[in-house]
């Protein structure tokens, strides 16, 4: 899927208050976790063989409630694991998704 197609589908999911969107970007699997009021459990929500973006509706406060970014290099792909706090509306989510896709492009 192209970035525009991903944004269109993500907007629909976000506005329907759905939580998980799994698709492909440039032939690589990605998962976007949204509309959640708590941080992710890295072991449960992340798959090291796909790019993961977690959009949390709450504002971060404290050590574990902060934006995070990790890279996992597996064979010739660098998978991005990212969490962004304080997503209050579609505009925040859209900006975070655009940045996430840019991170994927830059790392690969």
C-alpha cells in the first residue's frame, strides 16, 4: 500500500474507534495500534518481524509513559517499533503515522 492508502484506511479505523490495523507498506508488514489509553506491552503487542506503531490517547507522565523508538535489524530489514503518547485526535494520529512511515523509509 502507498502512504496515502494507509492514511485513508487508518483514518477510517481511528474514527470507528478500532484498535488494530495490519497491512503492508513497501512490501513490509506493519501494525498500527490506536485508540488505546495505556502503553503497549512490548512482548505481547510487538512482533519483531513487522513494523509496529502504538498511538496512545493519554499524555505521558513518568518513566514508562514516554514516547519510545526501537529498531530491530533482521536480515536485510530494519523493523521499527514506536510508541507515541498524547494522541488526542485524527490530526495527531495522522502526523504520527506519516512520521512512522518516514522512519521506515529512512531505516530501510
